[in-house]
């Protein structure tokens, strides 16, 4: 093995094209990092939220409304879990009446919020419309086991149940047994 008397000789300098390649590589890595950070900030911050859409859809993000309907939504979800899809018509009608009774507390809670915005008021009106339709269907089902549910239309002729399923930050979705009454409520409009 050969030993150098002192320091080893310097490594030869890199060619200019190599230095340029490294500069561009770091520029692209930096831009990619900035893009990832900007995307994460958009997704996980309030930058990506909105008060409403120009095409008539709405979104409820007021803390006062969400906190007011939190307990009524839990009661509604409990009542919805008690609905058996393949129950006898009389039992199904009773379960629907219990669901409607529990659900009526949601628009009542929104009415008690003084600063409810237009999105919250639209959501309240949709709850009232849906609960009235379900109450009427429960009455029809008790009288005629072959009664069919006529789901109310929502904004822009979409399913009202679809509109209501995603409008709030809290868990206040319609239960599966109710969504099953309207096959259009699970369609993906996009």
C-alpha cells in the first residue's frame, strides 16, 4: 500500500455541467417542497373553507350553529340506528315517527341561534322539508304497507338528502336507513 507523504492530492474539480445539474436539481427540489407545503396549508387550514357557493349550495361552518345542533344530531343518529330496514311496515312507521320526533330538535336548535347565517337557515329549512316528508311517509306506511317514499328535491334538482349529508363540520349525517329511501342520495354529482 502506498502512503502519501502528507495530504493526499486534491480531487479533480467537477466539470461545469455537473455544477449546473446540481443547481437545477436543488431548484426543483425546493419548488416541490414549497408546493407540498402550500398544498398542506390549503388542506389543513381555513383557507380551503367557504361560506357558500354561487350556484346555490351551502355549507354550515358557524361554531354557534354547530354547537347548538350537536346534541340533537346525536339524538337523531340514535333514533336512526333503531330503524330496521327490513322491519314490518307498522314497526318501520313507528321507528320513522321516532326518528322524525328526534330530528325536529335540529331545526328548533338552529332557530334558537341568533346569528345563524343563510347557510344555516337553508339547512334548517331542508330539515323541516325532509322531516315533513318522512312523517307523511310514515303515516302512509302505517296505512298501506306498499307505500313509497317520494324524496323531496334539493337545490338545483339534486337529492335533498344528498345536499344535507355533507353541509356541516359536525357529524350530523342522515343514517343509512333514511338514505336508503332515496337511491339518488348516494349519487356522486361530480
